[in-house]
């Protein structure tokens, strides 16, 4: 029987734990953990993400500080806001919603965030800490994906994990996390030869590509854990499927052979914000010198 991994349920349980811990933090330190979210411009998808982040931060008993800036905001003004948030004691986590408008260098903005408040885990210092096995703040989507893997398989020791995609946001960090969990990790990408054969050798297959239903059913090793990070909206022209959200894995085919698989939507997606809240709590605790 294939396990359909319920990301919504795992995420809800994590958010409830974070809320409980946030209440305890507030009782002890006299203030709530705080997350500042900065949105530049009015990209409709970003508006939706930011709206959810603000709502779920409040539901998790934390303070939410929202900064909505016009699309024509200069890079210098955005960097000045980041600096102000770095210095604000009530702010434990800073998230600048990406993408930022083209005239702003997102790399510069990420590097301006205090690494101790970098709850998106994208600052090069945090990327280095992840690679070195040092405590830091790790990116939320890979963190959430690892929690989903561990919800069905606690010990990953010696398992072969194949990660498709080598982005800084997902592919590279999850490969580091799988390695730290003692999996044997192969990274595949757009230049990989015979991707189907490589996937067939995976006990754990993570797809973070952005190509709708790239991974076919016969690429799956029987019993494998399949984590589909992709979120792709099919074009309106595709008949009955128009506008439907699909992952990077052909779910209906893959679930026949997989031991466990995440659906899209309702798999990795809900874990990202839950892990963002967990990172904010972690950052708050570290900033006051508390341990979990
Ligand atoms: P990206 O575009 O930065 O990276 C994609 C990677 O896939 C690249 O490394 C590229 O080499 C590889 N690739 C592209 N075509 C390929 C092919 N045909 N075969 C093998 N590899 C190929 O994307 P990203 O930011 O890592 O995101 C990947 C997907 O995950 C997207 O669909 C994105 O929407 C989704 N995503 C979801 C969440 C979430 O919360 N669930 C968060 C971030 C990203």
C-alpha cells in the first residue's frame, strides 16, 4: 500500500507545536517572537504568499511586522529597511519576499540580512553553516521536505537519495541535509545523462525542477519515497486540466510503484511556511540565549 504523505497534516502539527513554544517564549521573555515580512511591488503570487505568512505567523502566537513597499522602491531604500530590521530587537526573523523587482539585486539584499535573522536560510553564511554541519538557519522548503521524509522513514542511513535540481533554494540544501542524515546522495540536473535510469536507483527521490510531470511512473524504484517539490500551473489551453497545479512527478503513475509519495498540492507546499515559523522561533531563542 502506498502512503500518500499528508503535508497539510504534518505542517498543521508543526505549527501547533511552534505556537505552544511561542507562548512559552512570551511567558519567559515578555515579548513574542517576531517575523518581519517585506514585499516590494504587487506580484499577485507574492501577495498571496505574504498574506498567508502574515496570517499563519499570528496564528502561531508570534508578532508579524508587515512592510509593503511600492514596486519603484530603490535598492538603497530596501537595504536601509533591512538594516533597520536588523537593528530592531523585536524582530527575530526577516524575510524579503522573492522575486524583487528587476532593478534590485536580490543577492545584495539577502547578504544585507543579519544571518542570525535570516529565516529563509539563504544568506551565504547560513549556506556555509549547513555545508559545514554547524548550527545555522536552513532554507524552509528543504527543511520541510526532510520532515516529510522522516515522517515515513526515520533512519536514512545508507539509502540512495537522488535529488533532481541543483538550485540554491532547494536542490543544494536538501542534498546537504540528506548527506547529514547519512544517505548516499546523487545530484541530478538538466545536463544529467539518462535521468530515468538514475531515478530508478533511488530509495529516496526528490524532484525540485519546475517541469510539469517530468518524472514518469516507470522512473520510480518500487517502494521508493518520492518527494515532489515542484509547483507548476498547467496552461489554460490544456482542456480539462486547464490551470491545474501539478508537481514535477506524474503522481497517478508514480504512486503505483512508490512506497510513499507527496501530492501536489498538499505535500511539500504547506511545510514551507510551517518551517519558516519554526526558524523564527529558533532565531528568537538563539537571540535571547535560550535553548529549545
Ligand atoms: P530552479 O529553476 O532554480 O532550479 C531548477 C533545477 O532543475 C535546476 O538546477 C536545473 O538544472 C534542473 N532542471 C531543469 N530542467 C531539468 C530537466 N529537464 N532534467 C533535470 N533537471 C532539470 O527551481 P527551484 O527554485 O529549485 O524550484 C523547483 C521547483 O520547486 C519549482 O516548480 C518551484 O515552483 C518549486 N518550489 C516549491 C516550493 C514549495 O514551497 N513547495 C518552494 C520552492 C520551489
